[in-house]
């Protein structure tokens, strides 16, 4: 009984799911002092700014063709010119402009698909863990069924039926990756729903939705955020792979994957055509993964020192 009284008093003073608030402020105080996340965050921010400001910082239209300047090497190689600092492709299109504009679609697909899968998986995991029973069995059987299909094969199959486009690719990647969020959030909720402040919230008459969204969800979000950071990198790689196969965003959009596909016939003699989009993919994926490791160190209480 004393536990209920103490938990109830903490509930009224805002400490319970504000374990979310208290923990959150402590986490972000640590984050400001944790230099490990500054470099990857800075790189990712620069890439996002470049994508947003692409029309201003790109010297050429990325679709403009000039056969007279086709296959020009980068400026620092023999025959190159600072007119096209990263060279040109087989149709005379400026490689630098295409790399910058390619960031737009690649980042859009990466972040938008994670938003879809994150919201979907977190809500289903929250419901499965909180209500348990039949709801839990249904959600987890759906997880098992979808995990039985390789993700890349599922994406290829659906895109082949719907046709390549940015919208279709975002939807496919979004609905094919919700299972990780559902499983992790469900495990967190199964533990959190037994806490004293949840019991106290029930005793004071708080509704199930109030308990879930005010007190349980804020404490389970840290795991979902870590999964999301890893998923962004994974989705960028999958988008590049599908675009390389011609099943990505279609011919009317520029991505790093389509640039790699265009360069495959010239890779032995004009290696820069594949080098720069490949480096862009590597840099962004590395930055996102390092940022995810940093977030894990900050948000996971088991790794605190």
C-alpha cells in the first residue's frame, strides 16, 4: 500500500512518465558534453543543407546534356577543368550537380520511409505490449509472417508490380520495416506496464490511452529512436540498390543509385562516374550509423557510465 501511495504522489508531481522528463533533461545534458556525436551530426547536417540548397549551389541543371563535354575527368586529372570540378558523365551532364541533387531523393526516401515504419511499428508494438492477449498474438503473427519474406525481395516484387517512383519506393520501404520497431517497443512496454507509476495511474482512474501515451510511450521511445537511426542508413542502401537495378525512383529522378547504374558500363575507364556517388552513399551511411551509436550511448541506461 505504501508503494501505491508513493507512486501516486510521484504521479501527481509529474515524475512518472516524466521519468521521461527527468531522464530526458539528463540525457541531453550528457549529449551536449558527448563529443562523439558532433562529427557525424555535422556531416549529416551539411548533406541535408546541400540537398535543400541544391538549386543555389549547383552550377548546372543536373539534366542538361552537352555531348561536346562528355566524359570529362575531374579538375585535378589531366584533361579536366574547374568548369566541371567532378567531371561529366557519358551525356555531358555535370557530376557535381547530379551528386548534390541526388542527395534530395536519397535522403527523402531514407527519412520518409523511416517515419512511416517507425510510427506504424511503434504503435503496433505499444498496443501488443500493453493489451497483450489476442492483440499481442495477432501483431506478433503478422511480424512473423512478414519476417519470413526477405525485405529486399519483397521490395523488388512490390515495386515491379506498382512501377518505380519515389512515392511507391517510400511506401514499400516504410511498410516493409515496421517489424523491428514493433518487437522492440513491445518488449519495452511489457516491462514498463508493471512499473509502480502505471499501477498508480490505474488506481487514480487514468484511461488506457492516457497511460499508454502519457507514461509508457515516452519511456519506450529511446529504443525506437535508435532503431530509426540505423534504418535510415539501411533504407538509403536499399534505395540505391533498387535504383541500380532500375526498380527505384524511375528515370525522371536523380539518386546516387541511378548514378551508379549509369556508370557501370564505364567503371573501368572513367572510374570517377561511380566513385563520387559511391562516396556520397558511404559518407551518409557512415554518419548515420555513428550518430545511431551515439544516440544509443546517450539514451540506453544500460550503457551509462
